[in-house]
C-alpha cells in the first residue's frame, strides 16, 4: 500500500485505514463480532495500519482493544481515538478510559471530537504529547456548518491532524479547508468517504469509466476512495466496515496510480 508523509513529522502513514463507527460497536456473542478479526487481518495484510475510534462509537474502542490484544504477530496498528466530553477532568477521565479499553500505553493520535470544548482539552493533549503518551494531536468534524470554526482553529493552533468529511459528492472542503491544511502542514484524514453511504447506492449498476483498469480500480468504492486520495492535501481515508471482503476492496484503493485532474473532473460529472 502507498504511504504519505505526516507533515509535522515526515513519518509515513498508509493511505487507507479503517473507521470503526457502527461496525465495531457489536457484542462478542454476535455474528458480526466474529467477522472482525478477519477485517483487521485484511487491513494489516494489505499494509494498512490506521484504525480510528471514538468514545462516541459505543463499544468500538473496547472491541478494537480486544481484537488487537490477540492479534499475532503483534499488530503495527496506528491507533487513533478522540475525546468527546466537556470539562478538563471529564476529558482526562475519558481519555484514560480509552487507554484502558484499547489496551495500550500510547495512543498514536488523540483528536478533539467535533471540536467539543476544544479550548479546554487542547492543553491536556499538548502535555500528554510532551510526555509521550500520545504521538499526535488533532481535531475532527463532519459537517459544513462547522467549517468556519474548523478554519479558525487551524489558523490559531499548531495541529498534526484534521479529520473531516470529504467524498466525491461532498466536496465542500476543497475550497478552503484542504488548501489551509496544506499551507499549515496539517495531515488530513477523510471520514464519511462514501458520503454517508448514499454515493455507492447511486452508483450501483453503473459501468466504471473505461480508464478504471489503468489506475488499478475494480469497484466504485475503490474509485470513490482514490478520488479523495488523488487530492494532494489528503493523507489517509478511513472507510468504516465490519465486513472482510469490503475491507479488502477498500484497501485496494491504496495501490496503483492516482487519478489525473481530467479523471477527477469526469467522476464529478458522473455523480452530478
């Protein structure tokens, strides 16, 4: 799988990861849970490492910690999670619980989820980064109504990562957010890369463009992800799934040539 440098460190990060929203919020007794070890194995075998969680995602952190603790050989996962509460002490307690649930003594990326009480949490994140408990810090959001505040925080604070919504049919971040991240040296993780799921449903049954094979693409999911990855400001995409074949398909977007400007424009026309 291709990698890209995190601007603040030049550490290389695989460009396709895994989101755990819904897919990992399942009980160990369920059939859905029994598929998840293979989901992680596929991700890692394909060269991916980024696994993104949040306390907002129900049991996802606990499930991730359980599965990684039994993975052999020891997993090289890049663990990302979030703080999603108000108040300094509440934030500390929630993040300590994340360490416990993920069964780790270091979290690669701690993000302030949806900018909730970010002014309060950011000093704690900076302190823990200096101590080595977390490696990178960032912010997240998923809605255009928050873009003005996201821009303001990016301009005011040095951050390692922004996680934001970006999809072939949801391109609002292209205008100002992505150029600002490039200017500020902030890595970008794309959440909701299928536009909440409606994008793939609309493309079902449509033929792929004739040039799809030239860029190593065999599905609309891969093409939708590769569209995002072809933007120079994007570092990683994190499509969510609890299905091993879907994970394998998604990971395929991390291989082969990226799209040209003309190919990107053609895809935009197709989904209009």
